[in-house]
């Protein structure tokens, strides 16, 4: 209708509005990104009719619910679908829907009335979405019965239906006011007044039956499907009609009008989940898919975002997210990161790893290095790169070299050679100098880009003391007063595992706000299951209840259990019904461990041997590795890993993000790692370390990884006597490199590990050069 001159108010019968007009051509205008099925054809209802019609249906249903709640008093009501008065739908309900159809005030009478209203409104919806056509399959079925005062076989609902007036739109004397708006933008119609013969309270509201033979209308919604009405909407109308006939029961049945209202509102609010058809054929191939949506964490998300907003205009702030494993800490942080990036902030992300603690400032270095790498690789960011290089050169001068030892990609931005060595090795406060350089670098980033810097570090329970000290220094030193720089820190750490060895708490980070996550409640689990399966919450409630009681609401456990149920065929896509279906009784009979870690271990144990072997190998290197490292590992070990890892991505055990393979959760990595006994793990670490030592890269990441693997193995795994001295020398080299990066904690760890590899008689067999350095 856009582009046509429209009067501010167009008065027309509703029956005229719902019928197609010459300028309203049919077309498949379903929004992009929405799953299409074979039912959606070139004659699908256009969205500029479907959405407003759905809004009218939702408003009708809402006002019926309100009138029922007010004990059948039906004054004119207003429904504000989006909280905006000018986008409201106001409908005066036809009295025949709300009239007392029975003098009974007991539960049976109320049930009969609700059932009749469902059926009558179902006929109304059929006419709205068929563009004014009467149900083609409307037939009169003779009901036989033998109950006194009632025809043979006649139910109370059937008796009620005979007494109800239909709500025909084709009589043409019911006028409405339409405030013409641009429906191409899906804005609402304003229906101010609905007046017809039913508004006259003096007219009879029941039809008197002229026969003792009651009738029932059998209606098929197949014509709606052929017109391109979305399948879920067809099912809703069919359920309203079938309930009155008594042919539908169980979870699919509507109990009252509020169920219909809730389903219609979901179709309006989230059409991609609940309105448009899903392609069950794809799910038959790919299995269950999770979109990384956050459920039940709105309050916590709001708290963190508010803190970030304050830091973006004022002093630095920090938030720590804590909780048990699998409660969604990292996912909540990802949502915060989306907000930061979408609002122009600079997001730096890093992750500590239990098996990579030997790398100096591993998470901090990774966060800053990824930022610099993005500037180097993206030509569109060339102006930002040049400005940053100029600012770094002005602020740091020759001291920038020390930062490049920690952030190798910064050297590419500054044009420095990695081999240059013009620095003072005698600096006795090298670690404090590095902390100061990091603080200045954050301020340079913030001021040169003109945006606040947000640093997110995951798994702080594995953080080294030097990194925690550096974070606290950043929070204390980055001030908006002197440089107009703004800094926000967000961290996650696991809480509540007795054997984790975690020592960090919110007191370790200065002035931090603690956000603690717990497991989801049963209603939140139902929302998660509902959106994942694209089914109404009333349909998934029984399934989600079974899942909740088996998982106690742990989000990771819920996800992995649903994937397991899908793999076992207990939760499956039905091509015939165009929806997911499940075996509730079989699910309830499943015996599951109480702990998510044991459940994951059982899941991995059931995988094919080649996939298990690949996951075990990858787990020895921590939570994530780059694709380039995997290729190096394949050459070093002489075996193929990539194919199995890609299969693991398909199974949902790994994620492939950019150039990295990452376990979809730390618990999965731990389960794969713990499949091996302690001795086998140490032997694997040693063989991997020795195989990787010859492979070097310009950032020494491969070398640090190799030495860390050897130290995780320990001296007990050495089989060749000559390897003791070799490993000791590798640790000496790693310690020196760590000192060059001013990470003396890591340097000490390497030196100490190297000494442990020396035999008691090493002075006699290997007369080594002794080097003293002031630390």
C-alpha cells in the first residue's frame, strides 16, 4: 500500500479489508533468514497482510481474555501491543463471543463456554487468514446419542456449539475504522470501533435449535496451507477447531483463550521461531542446533552493561562473573562483548588455560596480540593502524620494543624487526616497567581510536599472579582525567569445585562487582527448549520438565542432554508433522549421572576411536589451538587430525571460530583429557613435547608449548638418559625468553623445572656453563 495516497481514516467493513484488492498481489515476502519449507510457495500470504492480520487476531484474543477475567463484562478495551498508544489496536468485542451461553456457573459450564469460544474464534481466524473465504470443508455431521434430553452421542461441547452464533465477516454491515499506516513496515492498524447488529444488547444472543438432532462443523485447514499461511498458524487454528470436536487432547489441546493469546503473541514477538515454517529436512541431516542464545540472565546482563556504561564516561570499573561449571559465564560475557562492539567500544579478549600456564602473560598477551593482528590484516583499518603507530611512537619511543616482546604483532604495526636488541637488560624493575607500558598502551588505544577499551579475560582461576597484578594496575592507572581514556575489565572464574585448586576471588581484582550465576529455573529451561525446538512453551513443558529434573537446570547439561537425546532418536524431527517430536516415557526411563562431567565422559567414551583419539590429543594442549598449530602438530606426529576435528565440530564438541579450534566448553576438554589415565597422559605430553621442539616460529609459541608439554610429563617419563640434559637445556632457553618478556614468575618456573630434569651426577657427565642473572 505504500506509495498510494491514503486518507487519514478509511472507514470500511472488516470483510472488505480482509479480501484481496487489486494492488495487493501475492508474493513470497517471508523475511530473509527464516527457514522455508515446501509449504511456502509463490502464493504465500504477503507479510504486509499477514502481520497486521495476526495483530488483529492477537488483539481480539487478548480482549476476550480481559473480558473473561472481568466476569464477562465487555466495555470497549484497548490492547497496546507494543506499549505505544498510536500503534494500538482497539476492538469492541462482538457480544456473541462473550455472552453467557449457559446458565451453569460450575466448572462444567465454564468449560463448555470456553470450548465454544475457542471454536467460534477459530472460524473467525480461518476467515481472516483465508482472506474472507468460508471453510471449504464445512460439513454438517449428524450426531447420534441416547442420553435423555440430548441427542444420541452428543457432548456438552456440541450442545454449546449449536447455541453459539457464528461470527461471519461476509455480512458487510459491521463497520470498522482503519487508520492507514505504512503496513510495509509492519505497523499496526488502529481499529477504533466495531459496530454491527450484535452490538444491540436487545437482540437474542443464542440460536434456538429447531431440532433435537444437534450438529457439529468439521473444518479442514488444508486450504489455508495451500494459500501459504505458515504451518504453525494453521496448526493453531486447527487446534482451536478440533478441541471443540473433542478430537484433540493432551499437550496439543488448548485449555482456554489465554493459551491462544500467548501463542499468537509469541508469533508476533519472535516470528522466526514460532510463526514461519522450519525446514525439518535440514534438521534430519544436521541434528539439533543451538544458537548460543542467553536464557534467564537479563538482570545480570543489565548489571554488567550498566557498569560498562559508567566506565565509558567516567572511572575504570571491573566486573567478575562467577559460578559453577556450565552455568553460562562465558556466554554471558559474549553478550556483553556484543554490546561493547555494537556501541563502538574496543573489545580485547583472552583466556587463561590450565595446560598453558607456562606461557608468560598468556591471556593478556593473546588479547592485545589479536587486536594488533586485526589491524595488520584488515586493509579497511589502515587509517586506525597508522594513527596507533604514530601515537605509540610518540608516547613510548624506543621503549616500544619491550611491548613487542609481549605483543609480537605490534612489531608489524611499528615496523620493528624482531631481531633488534637495543634494550637495557639490567633493568631491575622490568615487571613494573611492563605493567606501566601496558597501562600506557591501553590509554593510547582508547585515545587514538576515540573509544573505551573493554578487556575480557576468561577462566581467571588459571591466571598467573603477574597477570592479575597487571589487571589491577590497569584499573588503577587508566584515568579519564589526564588522557580522556576509558577502561573496563570483565573476568570470569569458576567457583565451587573442591578439587580445582582455585584461589582467585572477587577480592583479588580491585573495586570489582561480583555477578554470580546459578542454574536455570524450570520455567527458563522450558523457554530454552521451546525456542530451540521452535515450539510453543505449552507444547514443550512436559519435555522440559523431564530435562530439568535430570539436569537440575545446568545450561551445559541441558544442551548436551538434548543433543544426546537427538542422537539416540528420542528427540527427532518429524517430516510428516513438520515439527520436533519425542518419546517422553523413554526419556524419563533414562538413567543419567548427576554430574555433568561424568555425563560428558560417557558421551565421549561412546564416540568412534579415531574421533576419541583426536579429542584426547587436542585436550593435552588446552581449551583451544590454532589451525596452523594443528597443521604443525600433524607434521610433528605424522598423523591426521583435521578431519576428525571437523567431525567433532559437526558433533558440537568443538567450535571453529576464525582460525581456532576450541572445545565448546571447558568441561568437554576436561572429559576428553581425563579419558586417559595419569601415566598415559604424562607419556603423551612427553612425546608431543619432544616432537614439537624442532618446530620454531617467530613468536616462540611453538617452543613454549613444547617445553610446557615436557614439564607436564615430568622426569619420570624420560626413557633415554640423554633426554634429561636436553630437556633441562630447553627449560633454560624458555626461562631466558620469559625474562626478556619481564615475566619472572614464568622464568622461575622454567628454571625450576629444568633443575628437576638434571640427574644427581650431572656435574660429572655434563659440565655446564653457569649463568648468573640478577632477578
